[in-house]
């Protein structure tokens, strides 16, 4: 089963200035969201394999959309995250089936590599609700400068029988990181 | 003259394939460009503000060019609109400064932009949503192209900021069937029909 996509949203945010300090180069984050039909809305289905396959499809599609929107080579991606919001006729487990079994591998391919866990959130929701996509460094999950998040929100989704699936990718960390911890330079990117 | 101090930009592109009906051959694209800038008049009443329009011209041109590029070129743009959200230390009149620089930036880059650029504005807090109207670039009465795009920025506008918005679309509403003047029947001279 492939995803039945109603719409796709891609947003790029650039921060040029914060607390009256210039951010050079600007930090840049992208989020790509797809609104899909929930094939299991309104019914309990034991085998969620079709949603796992949809997750794989969307990991590749949305990861590539983020990288393209940032205009960077895939290797220049620095952090990533994934989220899903399930419309009211579905169940939270549908989000889990999309996000966890198969979405990560094609997403990592879209950003060339990624040793670290892909941070995630999920929730049930309705049109207009905000979905906060968490962000963590793609090669070393403990790189503190890259813990962040990005909002995605659509006024008309997810309808009851839909799921909003989102992937976020950046080419940078927070604008003014100064809370210590392991740095990107120290991260070897092998164990994640 | 105050300079434009840009804190952040957001560029959003929405691709709409269907809304429950038969998917058209080409999806509808709607795009919004948002700039978060310092409001140089925040916190006090300033009588003479019109001079701040000129420094906004390059910002308008840059946002309009970005939207056109994201939508695949000026020839594909059929609808436009603009808006502003003024942070709570400002007044709605500050948002009105965007009318000329925002509108003429788009009209300067698009073919036959005879129609007025529809707009909306308000004072609001960070995360406030703004429904930015969209209508046909050549003839305002083309009913299929009346639409809107909702925008917001989680952390803007702060009290002393403004969010300035331009939006463009590549075609009619996805399942438009409410009649009225059709794009192929417009005259294209007076901006209305």
C-alpha cells in the first residue's frame, strides 16, 4: 500500500538575528509534512504493516524535500527529527507504525548518513493543531547545540480520517548555543 | 532613516493534490514568504512613519523573488496577496507600511499584474495566525482564484517586531466550481474583470 497524499507542506526557517546579535551564517531549519489518508481510520486492525511501508515511503520523500528546500548536499544536513499527528478516527498506534519500524532508514539515506536516533513525537490531533517536531544531531545524539524543535501546523489537517506525517532537517544548530555538552566537532558519529 | 533589521525568514510551500474530489492533472501550489523584522516605531507614537517604506523595498523584492523561484517561475503565478502582523508594542498603522513595498515588489516581477493585491493586517502576539487573502493577479473578480493562506511564526512577532508576509498561488482552488468570472474569460485591462 502506498500513501494517498492529499497535500504536502514544506517550510524553511532562517534565523538572521537573535537577542540583537547577528547570526552568521544564519541557522536554517526545514520541515516537510505530508497529509495522508489513514487507511485504518474507524476500525481496529491488528496488522499495521501497511502503515510501516507508508512510513518508509514518507521517510524518503519528506527527507528529500527538506534537503532540497535547504538547497544543501545531503551530507551537509546536521540534525533531524520525525513526528506524526493522527486525526480523531485513528489511534496513536498508527503514528507509531509509521514512525518507528521503517521511516528512519530512508530518511538517513536522504541525509546521506545518520548514526544517531531520530528524535520523534506523536499525538492524536485535529485540524489546526500544532505538531512540534524534535531535532537532534544526526550523527551523535548527545551534541547539545543541536537539540531543538520545529513547529508544523496546517489549518485543514489532519481531518478525522487523515494523518499528518512530518520530517524536519537542519543544516545548523540553535542560533546562540552556550549550554555546553559535547560539540559537533567532538562527535565522532560512529555510535550515534 | 531606520534600517531594516531582519531576525528571521520563513518560506512555506504547500502542494495540494486534492480535497476529496478528483485530483486535477497538476496540483495547486501556494507559497508564503514571511520576514520578521524589528519595528522601529515600537513603544511610542511616531507621527512620521512613511519614510520607512523605502527601506522595505529590497526586502519585498527579495521575498517576491524567492516565492517565484519556489513556484517554478513568474509564468506559473496566478494569484497573490499580502499581510502583516504587528507586535503588541506597535500599532496597526505600522503594518500598513507594507502595502506599497510588498505589493509593488510582486507586481514588478509578475506578468500583467493589473489587479489589486488583497491584504490583511493586525496586531498580535507570537504565534498569532494571519489568514492572508489571495486573488487573481490580473482580474480581481476571477472567482476561482479567491483563496487564502494561513501563516504564523511560533516566536514572532515579539512586542517590538513585525511579521511581513507575501503569498502567491499557481492556480484556482483545487476543486473550484462556484461559478463567476472564469480566468479564461477575463478581459485583463482594468484589474477587475
